[in-house]
C-alpha cells in the first residue's frame, strides 16, 4: 500500500509542476529525486525553559505550501523595499519574490546558471546569493542584472548553507555546514564555524566570527536537564541531536540582535546573544519541520522558516514574535 501511495504522490507533483510558472523538466526531476538520508529523530519539541519564549515553535502562526519551483528551497531573506521574501532553490539560478502573507510567487528573475545555491540575503543595496562552494553572486534588482561573482577562500568541503547580513559592519556572516577550516588548515575539530565576509574589501576574514563547539552544546543540554525528569536515554538522545548540529540557515533578530542558527540535521535551533554566548537550544518537532533550511525575520520580529519538500512539497512557516 505504501508503494501505491508514493506513486500517487509523485504523479500529483508531476501534474502540478506542469502548470507552474516556468517549471521545467529539470525541476520535475528534482521533485522525484531521492533526498539525503538523515538520522531518524524523536518528534518532540523541547526548548530551554530559562530562555524567554519569543516564539511558539510547536504552533506556526501560518503555514504556506510553496510552488513546485521551490521544492528545493534553500535560502530565505526579507526584502523591505516591497515587503516581500526573497528565496532561492539549490538547483537553479532563480531569484523568487514571495508574498509573506500567502507564500505565493509574485515575481521570478534569472540571475545565473544551474548550480547549488544555498542562501540569499538583501544587503540594503543589492542581493547576495552564495553557492555551497563559497562563490558569492551580487545581483542588482533594479537593473535586473548580475553585478559580479566573487570567489572566496571557502570551498565545497566547507559546504556553505547559511548566510546573513550584518548591517552595522557591512559584512556577510557565512555558516559552514561541513569543514570548519579555511584552506588547508585543520585547526578546528568538532566545531562548526561562521566566518565574516567584508563587503567593502570583498575579502573573507580568517578568524571565525562565531564557533559552535560540541562540548558547549553538550554542557548546555546537561544544564537544561537539571530539575527535569528526563531519563538517561532521553538526555543522551538530546545531547546527540545537539551534537549533530550543522547550520543550514542563519539570521540576526532585528530587535534583540541575537544570532539564530537553524539546522536540518538534528532539527535544532540555536540562539546566541550579541556577545556570542549560547543563549538557547530548541529541539524542533520533526513532524512540523521536515527539513528546515531557510530562516529570516520581518522588521517587527516575526520569524519565517522554510522547509524543503523532501519529495512531498515545500512549506513556509511564519511564527509571530511574542515579546
């Protein structure tokens, strides 16, 4: 019976794709291709009780089904000039403009060839997109043309999946899901690093801006467990989920200026304060967040999280800022 259901779902996706704006055979193949396997985790939602509850991650304020062209949505950013969301998928050089109240595609621009585009960010004057190998694409929305492509010292081994704009310093924060080191260095182990890219000098800074270390995550979960009736088995599972953290998205809260890092692996959300101290770990419900990849904020603090389709259809969720 499960096989028949899978056949029906895939057939529906193919039919829907035929009517989508500009969807091509390549996108249809993306819809049907297998996705990387992740460890099966418990579908529980646990947040650090000492953290002020800014969002109800168990109950999205709104959930939108996205166009099949965004089945592999991999990056998300807020676009203030038109109060839209910017999005990219990790297969095509397409920039999508989404209505944040409906999730509908309002416009789409081609900015590059096919490639593994993992993040998008509005920098106040143009849009920056980054590939998993660290190449950064700068696009002028007004002219609807690509300004330039900048190589960095990052490579495909770093497996870039997250990027955000730090306006006060005019720099991009780039999150490495894979190798935390630059070049041939092997200094960092059991660590996930976030690097700074200076937009004035068009140069990446060698020293990590923020490091996420396994020991810090383990110790934080152990502190979370104090006073709770967690079993040893549950505690061990949560520690392992935390240590599986591999950033797939990063964004800066517009009001608190905290750094939010989301990971599809382990289904976790980390919050660091402005001094880069770990403030909170939230273990997301895997039934709600199948593959969280994109994260961004509206100016009022409302949070958006996008989930890749994993063969079933991509979702965009909005979480009201409760503070």
